[in-house]
């Protein structure tokens, strides 16, 4: 049997402690499957005295992860510090530069420096594995790097943030507001004290940028992603979606178009009959459209200590077996520059909610604006607002009107809505949600 692999773990938070526990608990099973024993020999964290539920007395302790990456006798450096810069980036770069294999769960790091670090890894014959960086316990990176290597991918999309999915699920199930759902998510630990990174779409965007590179062989370009969060979604939108046969999900979508590759993160109307519509709570799901395999959907926990540790250890075992795959699915030197599709030319159906003044000619004006922009309407739903919600002193109090369009372009919708706003027939900024064509 080959010599034991020496592992250093930088970051002993929830995930780091779970990684150490998993490696110890399943040591025999892992050894039988890889033909090598795996031994954690060094660790790094900020607080030596904190109780993490693991025994660290047998490990060499480093206060500085960069020093551990540069000096410790290691075969694999596991980075679980987090953050796109600072010690995380410096320690990973240092380990790779000396030919030490790296496993990381750091999506921000890979989204920002993935191409550069891939070059460093390949120059030094080192692995850089990051399964846990995208969708936690779902093996989507391995699937795209290896299992789908023979397919041409036309689209990859998914629910990549459990916090947003939890909020939208509860808004639908219980009819409560976004603000109340967010407060509950924070109380239950599903959302951070500052949830901006999640609810505005940044977390999903980082993961999508990595998937885009794997799907299309492009350099990672997280800065080019069109991004909208879920803060504007109301219970009225949730209810309307339900009545129209849709559910609302925050999706990250990357797809090839005639003008380049779209990368977009936004609330999306998805048909209730689609697989992605059935994903509730904090679960994640990723779907890939391949020319030979068709559509595949992977579902599982997108976060949490055990689920993330599972993916980290899967990466470690690949290295133990001697499996070495190009970091981004092909050599970094073969990646092509990302060519951004023009979002204004995005084509699809749209949900539009308007608050229309109840006066003669108002709706006709809206219809003319849509027609002049070449937009065909699939359905129109007009409701009377509840009596208690109406302004009793105003005869033309605003009433909700829902429009569903046939496929059109982003630019046509936005220009039409700008004209509608200029006519003075609506009381507030229209709500627009894109509809994704799914099976």
C-alpha cells in the first residue's frame, strides 16, 4: 500500500471540524477505496482553545495558514478559511506553487482567481479541486468536469442559494412577506445577520460564474453577470404565479446565444410541472442541458457542515486515487475569453404586474404601448383590489393588472414599460419577472 497522504486543514469552523470528523470516522472505508490512508497532520485556525468537538492535540498547529501552506510537510492543503483575498488566496497560491494539491470550498476565491490559480496548479503538476464551492453536497463540478465531458452544453441553470429558496418557499406556503421570512431565516440560522450577499444574488453569481466556465470552456468572468435579487418579490407576485401555473425561484442561468453567453441571476417564473419548481426549502438544484444526455438535474443540500465536508472529502479521495483533472475541465491555456451576450437582446416570456389607475382609457393605453413595441400578450388578469386596500376617496384608485407576454426581447419590454410609465396610467414602478422555458 502507498504511503499515507498528509493533509493540512486551514479553517476549523463548522465545515473544517466536519472534515476532520469524517476523515476519522470513515478512515477504513476511505483507505479501502483509495488504497491509501489519509492523515490530518496539521491545522490552522485563529483560536486554539475553542471547543470544536474534535481532538486537535495530535496535529501540528499553525496560527498562520500561509505559513502552513509554505512550510508544513503536506500532500494536500485544504482551504476552508473563506474570502476571496487575504490568507485564503495567499495560502492556496503558496501551496500550489510548491506542488502541494489543494482542496477548497471557497466559491469567492475560485470565481475571482480560478483561472490564474488553475495555471499555477497546472504549472506545478498539482490538483486544485473545489467541489464544495458550488452547491455544497451536490457533485456538480465532478459531473461537469468528467461525466459530461463528451457533451456540448447549451445551458446550465439552478437554485444555488438555500437562503433565497427558503424565503420564497415560505412566502408561498404561508403567505407571509419577504421581510418576515427573512427575519425567520436569520433567527433559524439560514440567513446571515447581514443577508445582502445572499438575497441580492451575489452568492448565486459566484457559483454560476464557475459553472459557466465548466460548461462552455471560457475564462471565469463573475463581473459580467446580470444580477437581480429577491427583495422586490411580494406576496402578490407569489399568489399570481401560483394562479398562473408558475412558482418563483431565484435562478442562476448560463446559456449560449447567438450574441455570446448569457450569465444571469434573477427571480424567475418556472412552470409548476418542471423539476426545478419542486425544489423547496434550503435545498439546491442544478440542471444541465447536454446535446447527447439531454437534461439532467442534481438535487441536494447546498450548505451545512456535513454536506460540504462530504464534497471536500470526495475531492481528497480523488487525489488519493491519483485522479487529476484539469481544474476548469480543460487546460487553463485552452480556455477562451468570455464573450458576454447582450442582456437587452435576451429573449423569453415575461410576467408584468401593473398598478393601473381605474379610469377610462388606461388599459387601452397600456395595450397600445405593448403593441407599438411588438409585444404580444398571452394572458391578461385584472383584479379588483380588496375594499380595505382601496382609497375610498379616489374614484380611480389603482387596481392590479397582470400581463403574461409571449416570447419577446428584454429591450422591447423595458422600452414599452418606460413608455407606460410616461403616460401616467400606472401608480408605481411595474414589476417584471422573467419566465424561463423549462421542461
